[in-house]
């Protein structure tokens, strides 16, 4: 599905994670599922995350973009925004996702834009608007993530997560 682009993060965020030994752009390239689906994150900050996904290869039997594919794009973008809001001491875990599908799309590229609805200490909620190449809304989604403290090194592997 093409070469994976690196995520564009604000430099201060890259530096914060680099100090912890984490290559943030590589870590949040879209993940294994996102890579298989061709998701590319092209802009990322706690205020706005933008990503694209091809329709081809992500369709249901009628040839339309699969609703589950839209959900993957929405959860990917909202999770990245939540993680950036939480900062380097937190991990973001999706706890609620809902999607409303407005129109079908058969070809091209869809673009998702995630913006915060709520950013608290323990949860973050993002609205994700997915549009087709003509700018028509295909799907509106809302993702809420729980912001958990990073597990300590003393925790057994079974207790981390």
C-alpha cells in the first residue's frame, strides 16, 4: 500500500519523547493494522491529528468503503491525539468509539481530521470527521480514551495493560 510516511509532531514533543529513548514518529506511524489498511498520519498534535486512508483494499462486498475501515482510521487518529494530550507519562487506551456513516465512497482517498472535544486528566475525547476527496463528509466518529499512567518497571508483564 505504499511507503509509510513519518508523522509530523511538534519538535518539543519529539524532544520530550526522545529524552525517554522513544522514536515518537516511528512509534505512531499507524500501527500494524493501520499499515495494512494504508493509513498514513500526516499531521499530529494534541489539537489536531490528520490522516489519510485509501478506499481501495478497504471495501465491503458492495465496493463501498467498509464502516470498520472508517472506525480504524478514526480510532487511530483519536488515539494519537489522546496520547499527545496525555504526555509522555501516560498511555491512551480507547474505551468508547461510535461512528455515524453519512455517505458511501467507492474510490480514492479519505481524510480524517481529529479534534478534541474534551481533554481531562483521566480521559480525552476526540471528534473525527472523515471526508472524501471532494470534501464531502463520509463519517463522523467520536473516540474517548482513558489516560493511564505508564506502567512501572516493577510491575509483572501480566499487570501492564
